[in-house]
């Protein structure tokens, strides 16, 4: 009788997404911006995460204020299923989502007077455009099967001093704060978030951050097994 009578839930589509880790140092300690997802969220309710979200078609159409960080560009070229154009769009999506969820904007003067797509209109006020020149691509992870939503998320990091604006909670992300790794102990964090926090100091080291050939960790599942590949 086909799948209608099998009782099986159809697999969730995997959507491209991007996350941005804003970081800073205070009294010698590395701090990152995190927030709590609202309890009514379909994806990871009440979990503490970095700002981020789904790639939008408009992220391909917006013209950035500067080129993508060349280290990130080289790493993203090796990222399966990505390519140069999508790599830039993902970095811009990370910037847009961070603005929408936290009120912080990483931008520079727009190169041309062109009307922004609707999802970018608030960001681009004052003749501004997203600036991905300092975003460092550091990690990739696909949400495991069986979750209400699944994402193929690329993680970027950028210095907090580049972000301008007033830190403001959103409908997606609440309780925004700057936290150290020690502060996250005991918080409900997704496993991939724990992994990123544990490795962030190494990824941000001068030698690592400047190396376009450094392989990027890729967490995913295959035939029910959790895998860590390198791209």
C-alpha cells in the first residue's frame, strides 16, 4: 500500500544554515555571545546557543561591503556541497541572523546605492552592507535524524569589537549574555555547541586562524553512526 500505510515519519529536509560566534577577551578570558532559545521554539527549545539560522535566497542577492575573509573562502571551497558563491551567502546569512537575533551588526559602507532585499532592509539602513571580511569559518555540523528540524550549519567566528549596536533579545533568542567556557558548565547546551566552545581557543590562535589549509571538522551521521570528518 506504499508509504502511507507504513507508519513511518518522512525524513526531515536538511536546510543550509549559518551560525556566528562573536568573541572577545575580558581579563584574559575568552568570552562568547550566547542566548537561550525560547521554550516554544520547534528547534532546540530552552537550549543555549550562538546566534544563527537558515540560509535565505536573499543572502545570495545582497552585495557585501567587502570580500569574504580569504582564509574562510579557501576552507569553504573544500566544504562538500558548498562552493564559492554559497560560501559567501552563508557568511552573510550568519551576519544577518546575528543582527536579527541580537541587534548587533557587522557592516561597512555599501558599495552601491541599491535597494536591499526585504529581509536585509533593516540591516542596510544608513547605506550599510554586511562585511564578512573578518568572519573565520571554523566548523560544520548536520543536525542528527529524528529532530523536528534539521540543518547543515556552518559555524563562523568574528571579533566582538566589529559588531555595532545595542544587545537586544529577540523572538528567537533570549537572555543574551557574554559567557566564558566555565560559565557554560551546567547550562543546557547542544553537543555541537559544547564541542565548539571547547575548541574555540585553538581555532582562534594566530597560527590556526591564518591557515587556509587547516581542515575544518564536520560532524554528521551516516547509517546511524556519528562521524567526525574533516574538510
